[in-house]
C-alpha cells in the first residue's frame, strides 16, 4: 500500500485520477446479456439479453470484440467503466463466462447485472432484483452454479407466456411477432437507460425508477 501511495503522489494530477479509477473495483461494472450464439437465434425471445446489449453498444458507439468465452465491449460514462459481455458458451454454460470475466477484471458480485428473458412477466415488463432463484432459466441456473450464490443482481425482461401446452421451447426460441417488434424499440431504449442507472445511481434507485415501467 505504501509503495502504491508513494507512486501515486509522485504522479501528475491526470495520472493520479486515472490510477485511482483503474484500481477502484467499485467503479467497474460487468453487464451480461444472456443468449445463444448463431444467426438462427439472433431474433428469438430467448436472446433478449444479446439484443439489449447490441442496442446499447450501437447507441453509445462502442464495438464488441471477440475474446475468451464471449464478445466484449467497454463503455465509459461518468467515471464508471461498463464491460458488456455476450457469452459465447451458449445459454446452459453462461456462468462459466461470467465467472471468468468477473475474476479477470476483479469486478465484485454486486457490480454485475445479468440480463435475461422471463416467461412470468408480460411482454416488455422490466424487473430488477438483487437476488432470487433461477426460475427454471438455464442461463441463471448456470450463473448460480458458477458463482455459488443466488445473491447477484439480475434484470428480467418479460416475454410473456402466450403459448399452448407443450409449446414452451418453440415459443422461447421463436422470433418476435409483429406487435412485439413494433414495441421493442421503446423497450430497448428504456433498457439502455436502466444499464446506465445501475452503474451510476445504484441498484436500489434503479429498482425504484424502472421496475414495472
């Protein structure tokens, strides 16, 4: 610690600010969109995590680069660093990529946000929680197994459950219908605002301002 402070004091003000930011894990966030890789899954309901991050990256003019266990982009805003991750492990092994990038970037569990689809919520409904069960979602199940806890922030995006008996898989892996597509743009915009809020205003304020909106 003494050597770090000595080095810090001998630096320029600009370098001091940069060093503090780079060594402060509380200012770094891992935003994970769950989904499956491959063009056949691109516009499916199950891939809403990927879709939200793609929208966010395009809006903020950042690009994804293929890296270990996923595609990664970095966005900086108000002194915070947002690492956007789209795992390439397929949904069932999402937790492996999440744990790798959390460890590599030294990001605390409270600073991760997992974005996923939710059959139990009406289409477009937003629900942010600090903890919870996997709810039968394979991506969250893998995350729970790898992190060995259910206490991590997650952002559930409602896809509703408008399917007949025995048709759940086809529905989840099916593409958005015309009505849903018409409403997605506004929902994606709201989701992008939520991501920024999570990193700058904290999860409690984000829950109050976005849940059910």
